[in-house]
């Protein structure tokens, strides 16, 4: 706190209010530094999640296209079944129903492949959203602390000036003391 005791005035060099203001400024600075460190970590995590999202998008798109292609094949077979029913072609109908069953299995397999990719993609999107919200909260804290530190800037600056003055006075006193001791030693 850089306090000095003034023996002539028998008081500390700062008032209680000044001390509290300086402690508050130091506390806010410490909170701001902690928030900045946390912000850096959140930004790193969000960037990593966004990179994973981009990588996963290609996989997701391919799986969606595969599922859609299997669905279209299934629908084509259904249309051919309808035509076979209209034409009364029982042999073609029997073959198409078997083909429809196989195609249904292929479509189901494509959907089973797609489901975990969509789930992972959703989780990553949620992670990015949560990290973005945390970033916003920390930005607010940093702005609040920045404003408070700016307002306390004059107090911190005055404290620095007082500290410099105290150091100068102490250096002068030490030099005087040193000279006095040197004189005393040389006279003996």
C-alpha cells in the first residue's frame, strides 16, 4: 500500500478512504487480470470447437447426402411397386417388395450412421454457443473493471507519485545517514 508514518503529524501518509480506494483499485486490477486469463482460455476453447464444427460439417453433409440418396431409392422402388400393382404384374411385385426391404435396410443403415454425427454436431454447436455467452459475460466484467480502473486511475497515479516521492526522500535520508556515518568513522 506504500504507506508511510509521518512522525511529526503522527499519522499515516494516506487517509482510510484513500487506502480503501487503492485496495479497491488493486482488487479490480486483479479481477481484470483473472478475467483476461479466463477470456483467453474461453477463446481458445471456442476456436477449437469451431474448428471441430467445420471438420464435422463435411462428414455431416456426406452422411446426409447418403441418407437422402437411400431415401430416394426407396421411394423409386415404391413408385415401381405402385406401377406393378396397377399392371397386375405379380412376379415384378414380389421382386420389388424384396428389393424394397433391402433398400429399407440400406436407408436405415444410412440413418444410423447419420444420427451420432448429428448428435455430435449439435453438442459442438451448443458448446460454441455456451462459450460465446461466457465470453460476453467476461467482456462485460472486463468493461466494468476497465471503467473502474480508469476512474481509479487518478488514485493509482497519485499513489505512484507518492511512492516515487517517498523513495526519493528515503534515498536522500539514507545518503545523509551514510555520509554522517562516513564522517563519524573518518573522525575516529
